[in-house]
C-alpha cells in the first residue's frame, strides 16, 4: 500500500497474481482498466499505469471491497553461538518450526571487522547464528536445549578442532523472560556435561 494522493487506497500489486481479473471499463466517458475479483466478479477498483516501481502500476481499490485483516507475527529470533557457525547452522536448518538461519559475527568491539581481525581474538566477536523460528512450534527453551546438544559449552573458546575466542558458547537474549529461560535451561543441561 502507498499514499498516491488520490484519496483512494492505492497498492502497487495485487495480493496474489490469480486473485483478480481485468476488464476494459468505458463507463462515464473514460477508458480505464477495471479490477474485479477473479472468483465472484465483484468490482474492486481500477488499475492505472502511474504507480511506483517496480510494477509501475497503481491499483486504486474501493475500500468497501476490502476486508482488513490484523496480522500477528508468529516468528521470533534467537542469536546463539557454539563453535563454527557452519556446523550449528546445518543443525538448526533441519528443525521443525525454523524458517531461517543466518550465520555471522556479533558481540565485538569494532564495526565490520575482517575475518583475520576476528581470528586474532582482539575484536571480541563470536561466531553466531540468528535463528528465525515459530515459538508455537519450537519453544525458546527447546531451541536452547538443541543448542546445548550441538556443542560442549564447558570448553572455553574451543569446539573440537576450532580454537579461538570467536568459538565460545554464547546466548544473546532479547528480553528478561528469555534471560530467565536461558538460565533455567543452562541449569537443567549442566548435568549432561563433565565440567558444568
């Protein structure tokens, strides 16, 4: 949706390619393209070739034909680190409820460091993954339980053959509730490791 200055709700594209159909409209002495519901032929509005990029179209839709829906996001993100991010990324990509996993670095002192600077141990960055997930399918606590089974959080700055401060075990919480859940899961999982 965008502000076209016409007073009509204006959109750059339909919600779905097959949701509408087009017909020539010659009413009121004008030639226009009418937009109609592809299912029931109900009038929706008109489309004009003076909209913003990328489509260049302006769909002026009659607000009486729109059903406004409130959408509630069901996605959350968690940023965690436990060794080489390529290894942990591969595990989390397979989990039900996870929609995206992105590898990167965080927690450091300088902006946009090089890989060599990170490996020096002087920047303070950690290799992490940002997991986008649906908390209705995978809880934050269960996500952390998987996290702790993919690495040994008791080996300081090392995971298997990977050594350096960037390989430390970290959880970056976003809320006080996440911090509390993380502390509970750490306590719960500590009995699984020889050196909790």
